[in-house]
């Protein structure tokens, strides 16, 4: 796959990057980890902070639609939270319920994120990328990214997609 053509200076300032520091909330969804032993959740926190943004909330819940909803709803109702990331629960097993929770919350799905994430993932893991339900929803006018639970997936999504596009995405949703 070829890299996209570089943007002009004017386009890059308007569409990607920027200097605004956003407030993030990170929710790990797992039946096998705790907040103390959550390498993917900790990586997400570190990458967001290294990207110049603030991590306002971090929590780990079990694979449960109610737990995901009950944690995310108050977070995305807060003004300082501008972006939420969920880590885990995006596979196809009966226990993978994060995407189900976001859909039940009335989220509007933005297909491009999942499509591009799976394309990038295919380059790293091959055909297994097709079983990922990684997705981007908007809830309460805020982006909510649903990422797979592996550290590789978190790094790929945050470094290659979320950090480069979040400021512009948030600004568009605020219009």
C-alpha cells in the first residue's frame, strides 16, 4: 500500500494535527485484566499523553454492555472530555460486547475509521484483520473510538489514526 500524498501546508493545518490539547477518557474492557495489569490500557494512556493531550479518566470494566454504558455515559456528558477510547471487546466472540454497547447507546457510526484500521491491521496480521470490529462512533457529539485489546492494535490505531485526526474531528463535531 502506498502512502497518501503529503498535504499542502494550508490543508495540513486545517485537516490534521494542530496544537490544541484535548481531554481524553480511556475505558479498558476486559475479563482477564485489572487496572493494575492492563498493558493495552496503560499504553493508550501513555500514547495519548505523549501526543500532547490530557487523560482525564481511565477505568477498566468487565465485558458487559451495562458496565461500558454506565461508565461512558457520565464521562461523555462532561465538558472537558472531548474524545473517548475503549480498548477491548471488539472481536467476534460472545464476550466481545463493546461495539454492542456503543450501538445500544445510539452512537452514530463513522465507517472510515474501521475500514482504514482494518487495512492497516491487515498489513500487520494478515487475514485475521477481518474479524476486528474496531469502530468510531459519535456519542453526545463526541468521538468514541472502539479499539481491539492488543497492544499492537492500540499502538496502530492511536499513532496512525487517532492522534493525527482527533483535533479536526472534535472541531468538526463542535460546529
